[in-house]
C-alpha cells in the first residue's frame, strides 16, 4: 500500500454540506467541505479531498444542510430591543422624542450591556454574525460581544443636547477616544465613529467626529435623509441637505456608511457613487415609520455600494436580517413594477460580501474562501418550506428564515450549535430583561 501523506491539522471540518461561497464566481459546491484553523478558513472543496487532507479536532456533519457566510447587518441600535413594541404608530420625530425622554431615565452602562446581550443572542441565533451598532456606552456593546462571540462594529456616538446617556460631548468623546485606542487593532471589534445625524449634531461636533475617525483610521456612520422632514429641517437650518452638509464637512468617503438615504436626489446618488460611500438600506424601518422607500435601484445603477440593515428593534421590532433581505429583494420590484430589479443573488451579496467591504474587511470577510475569516452559518434544508431545492439563492431571498439557522460560527468559534446558544445564558438574560421591562413600562403611564 502506498504511504498516505500526513494529514494537516485543522480545528474544525464542516463536511457534506451544500456550500454557498458567495465568492466572485458565485461558486456552489455539492457535498462540499470547509476546513478552519484558528479564526480562518484554510480550505474549501469537495468533502472527500478535505477529509483526506486534514486531521480535524472537530467535525460538523452538514448533510442536508446549507453552509454560507454569516449575514452582516450594517445598521442597528441593538440595546433598543428593550423598547421593542412599546412605542408604536407615531411619525419618526414624535416617536424619537418619546423614546429619548424615556431612555434618559434608563440608559446606564448596565442597561446597555443587558440589551446588547439580548440582541446579540437574537442576531446570532438568526445567522447574523456582525452588526454596525450605534448606541450609547459602546464599551458595553463591546464587552457583550466579547462574551457572546459576536463580531461588532461600534464606537463613540455624537449627539448634541439632552442625550439619553446624560453625558456631554466632551466626556463622551474622551471615553470614545479610549475605545478607539483600545480596539484599533482588535480581531473582532471594529471601531466606528457614530455622529447620530445632521439634525441632532451641530456642524462643529460633526467636524470633531470626522477628525476623531480620521485620526484613528476608523469607519464613520450616521443617519442620512431618513425622512422628508429631516431634509427640510436640515436644509432650512444649514442651507445644505443632510448629505450636502456631510459633504461640505468632508465626511463622505469609502469609510462612510450612511443609514437610510431615503430622500436622496439623483445628483446626490451620483455623489455617493463617486465618493464610494456605502448606503445601509433599512427597508422595514422605513416602511414602518412611514419614511418612504429609498431609491435603491437607481443607486445600484449608479454603482453605489448598497448594504442592508434592520435598524433598531424599537422601530422595526426585530433584528431579523432574513426579513430585511426579503423585503429588499421584493419591495423595489413592486414599487417600480419591474420584477427584474434586485435579484436574489444581488440581495445576498448586499448582506454579505458588499457589507464586508463596507466595514473595511472586503478581503477578509463576507464569503467562504481560503484565507478569509471563518464566520459561517449552517441552515437546515430538510424542511417543508425549503423542499424541493432548485435555486438556493431564491430560497435564501424569498423562503428561508432565521428559524432555519442551525449552527453559527464566528471567528472560527462555534457559538450556536444545533440551535443551542453556547456562549450566553439566555434564560438569565431574559429574566433580567423582564424585571427591567416592568419599570420601563411603568414609566410610560
Ligand atoms: Zn437608526
């Protein structure tokens, strides 16, 4: 018998799955496997070849399952899950005012930590492995993420006036600077400076946010042109539209993520493309708050990088990227009476590879390829609503949901296995949340 060559060590081998790589060629593999060592994917290929090549510590048999990259939510406010379903049926401005008045009573570091843990449990279980998360006390979001194993994009918020965290700009900036220093080279926490918007932050403070992001080479994310009222208010106050003001302040470039961009003109769309700005399209939040429908097909046509977000659960009620993905892949067809708009494949790319590029990890995340970080989601395909399977992209965009998510791996570590959350004590978290929720509800009376 010929000597078989020594097998290389691997920490994890996922075998016998339908592998959806979302690489440049949209490669799918039947009976495929993925080898992971440390945080990285070291090989993707036929199961037989990888079983011969690697000596894994752990094997996950993905027979009858789909293996795909983790979903990336490019806009949320995760601890706002604590306000889910409490304030409803109001226009954005009135709704925000009511929310902020209440939040001022409750937002503390402990509150943020608890809300983030609950939200990260929800997201991880649903196959979302990364989120761009704008919220007070970002250091608490990071602590929660380190515990849950979630990949987090977060950082200092800028907000002038009476903010829910009851801090002023100077003290928030000082702790923000520490945050950026601490996480600038971190493997799973990605720093991002987050001025809330052009209607809640003065041009002076926006400039400070810009300078801080530049100094640390951090991402920058803000709300932009979410409602017609916002565009009118900002235009009256500053003689520029929200996007115009951001441009005037030198805040539009390839490291910028603008949430919403619903009321964005044709020339502004051209500018987004020219400056390589990312748009985080949050279709459900925009629909539910009556904000309008963002001109996503025009943005696509102009070459703007469009990604998808859920927004916070205080407004759009869940952090389910599958619903956001499905609404994005459906809504624009209806609005424009054109079923060729936003294909299932495009919708999937927006929530994976395009989003990875938006957060500065284009070469490292968003697809299943050797050399990339192992953020992997395994879905059960043996379900009535996913049978038969002709086109996997169509299933993912129009039929699959978060209940189909079976196992989730982030940065090479299994965090959900067979629908069991391994990193968080969910029952304890929910019990604590229910105690706090009684006080929050009382305060609304
Ligand atoms: Zn938002």
